[in-house]
C-alpha cells in the first residue's frame, strides 16, 4: 500500500495535519523515465488534480561521482543545450505518458547532480514543493527492507512529506497494458 512519511513528525506531540498543505501545492515526481516512474507520474497527477495542485516531473542526470566530477565542473563538460533538449523531449512525451488533460498540470524539468536524493531535496526546497511522490521497487536482495535505496535516501533527507508508491500498487492502479507487457518481457 502507498505510505506517506512526514519528516520530523512526532505522532505523540505533533498533530498538525499534512494534507491542508497540499491544497494548490506543488507535487514533485522524480523520474528516471522508466515504466514505473511513468505510472507514479500518473498517480501524482491524479493526486494533484484532487488538491488543485501542479506537478513537476524531475529527471536527474546523475554524475559519476567516482570520476571526481563535481556539480560545478559538469557544465563545462556537458553541451549547453543538453538539459533544454531533455526538457523538450520530456514535454513531447508528457501527453503520451499522462494524457492531454493531466499534461497541463505538469512541468518537466531536467537537472544534474551527483546524488539523486540530494538533488531532489534541493529541488523541493528551491521550488517550494508540498509533497514528493516516489515509486519504489524495493531492494533487489530484499535483505534490508521493502524500500529501494533511492526512495530510502529521499525519505531520509526530504524536507517535505514523501509518498512512497510500491510498484505492486502502481501496476494494479496506474499501469497501461503496454507497460505491463514491457515489464514482463
């Protein structure tokens, strides 16, 4: 089942509700452009529609940290138009992924970072997001729990509530036939 985690919230002493903050808020949906991320983006659009909010679909181009390249060095290595090209590609695919009505709620954004979780947390702070929505496949070896490492890292450092959507939930509620077929092949 989907789980919402609120950072720094103590159940015994903090009774302030989370959901009023979502009204007309920005929902951040990190993506790596996979079928499960597309399903999570549709789930995020559905939620944003209910709360009269908007969605930012954030694609992080992850820097290879082992090469010693820092965030500051990357613009000199990457061609100038790479991020805008990524944004245009994501925008072109948006109607196909979420449908025409929900595409109007979405803003595709590409950025660069050495850590996906840290880059997502920075985007949350910079954009003033009310909620972050992430899909989770879980750990491949299942020895450490049900969350994948990226979802877990985002949960640890997010300054806003995080809604974690297990892939089983996404496949049952937000999948399209061709996506399920592609995942099974």
